[in-house]
């Protein structure tokens, strides 16, 4: 049961729901849950059995009044009320997202203008920014944006932000993997994974957006590695998840040997030794064709270990 993988002192690690398409996971009223999925109530929050796919939304159970999802479709929830539809159009959403990403520092007005308009006219920055900021304050409150003469800062100190939660979750997951505490690694790994899989500002293009997308790509790979490790450590029915994670790693990063090793271990744990050995052959061909090199000593050692067991 999934509850056995969520540490009792951290029931807020994971609340999973199967979303229709890419609906924001912060909107429980818009999530269409599969009726056949058995739900488990833990510490007042519904948990669903892990479903691994692109249509899985994730949010964290939280006591925060404001919850913000910037990965995937923008979603803002304050005390159960959705606020994202009240933002002033595309530029308002970009403005808010940039301020959320940089909410722990003062943002120069010129920097914010460049994030929105690439090459803004310096003389027109205030004239273009001020109406957007006024509308933002009307949505969240007059004190939400701290606007000094030349800098701005979003003042939502108690807000929960999915990107920040994912960064914290992957550190918890990796620390737990190092300690071989598989149950504690499992939930945070999935939290980070589901956030990273949602992408960032689809359809938009800017250097700062590309930087966050790159960060999410790496975060997704790290989360898959932790999830695979946790699945291997937990064993049993979680081995199938480790296999899927290994295959995903290979697909997303074919030169990253860790994915092949996790997949080999998971297949061997399922008594599929021949298939595990075949994965090594796949890696060898890939490295030889693209780089002209052989697998690393760690991967070769794992292969030889499984070969000796046949």
C-alpha cells in the first residue's frame, strides 16, 4: 500500500491525482479521478496509488494559505479560491511568474522589463510596467508587490511554490538514498518528478525561461534516479516502477549510464537476467556509435556480475 511508503512524520510529501490532460494540479475540482483507483486517507489527505505517466498532476498537502503552481499551467490558490484567471493576460502571467521565481530578492525594474519584452525602451519601462503591477496588487493586495524606486519584490513569504517544493524534495530524496532509507526517498522523489514533468511556460521563449527548463530537465533525471533506487530498495511491487524509471532515464539521457545500471538491477531483481544483459549491450552500442568508447568500469562490473550468475 502506498501509505507504507510515506513517512508518518511527513504526510505532506505527496498527494497525487490523475488529471485530465495538463490541468493544474492545484485545482482539485477540475481533476477527473479514475473511479477504479483505490484511495487511501492519510493525515486528512487523499493519496492515490502511484500512476506513472504524463497526465499525472501533483501537489503537496499544505497548510499554506497561498499555493502557487508555475510548472505546467499556472495555478494560484488562496484559501481555496483560484486567482490565476484574474491576472492581466499573458504579460501579467509572465510578470507574476518571474516575480515568483525571484521572490527572495529585489528585482530591478529594468531586469523585469527585459524578461517581459526582450528589448524594452528604457523611457517606457515604467509606463508599461506600472499598469500590470497595479492589476497584480488588485488581485493579491496592495502590499503584495514591494515597489521601490528602481526595484520590485513579490511579498508572499508564506506561499507554497511547486518549483521550490520540488527542489527541496529532491534534496530530501537524494539524502535518503545515500542513507539507504528507501521509504523516505520514495515520496519526495515522486514529488520532484511530477513537478519536473509538467514543464515550464509552454509556448514562451526567453533566456530566463530556458534556464528554468534546463533546471527542470536535470531535476527530472535526478528524481528518476532516486525513484529507481527507492523502488529497488523497497522491492516487491515497486520493482516495476524501478524498471519504468530506468527506461525513462535511458530515453531522456541515452549517454547517462546510471539509467542503464538501474534498469539492469531492476530487471535482474525480477529474474529477467537475459534482458538485463541485453541492456548492457544496448549501452555498449550507443557509446561506441556516438563516442567510440566503452561503458564505465562500474557498469562493466555490474554486467560481469550478472553474466556470472547465468
